């Protein structure tokens, strides 16, 4: 496996900080990296459950009325706007490049 999922990392950090915590502290490297690993675990634990293997976002939306109902439409609209802005920027760049005359080589004596 090339990349670990957030769910796998969450499970691994939970195992490391409970069952294997004493083994982690047996080595000097484990003692050195313990605060860093605990910080990473806290960051992953703070993520929404939908990202770390919990309930899907649609189920969470039905329970939590504070979440917008049209979240997927908003995300797609955002990316559509980005695509349009990129297209306009490329068109402006090519128009500007077309306005610059090509360099003329000097005439031979």
C-alpha cells in the first residue's frame, strides 16, 4: 500500500497511544517522537467523522440542521467558477501575447 487512508492512520494512532504506548517509550526515538505523534493524532481526531471512516456526510447532514443542504451544489459551483476564471485568464494572456509583434532579425549588411 503506497498511501494510508485517514481511517487507517486514526486506527494506528489509537493503537499506538493505548496498547503500544509503553513499547513506544522504551526507545529514545519513541520518547523523542511521542509529542509529535500525539499532535498528529490530535489533528486527525479533530477531523470530521466523514473523512476518517465515520458516518457519511449525507447522514450527518440529516442529523445536523446547521449544515447546508446544498453543499454538493455549492462545491460544484465553486469549481465551475474557478474553471471560468482560469479560462478568462488564459484568453487574456493569449490576446496579450498576440498583440506583441514578433522580433524582426536585423538586416544583413
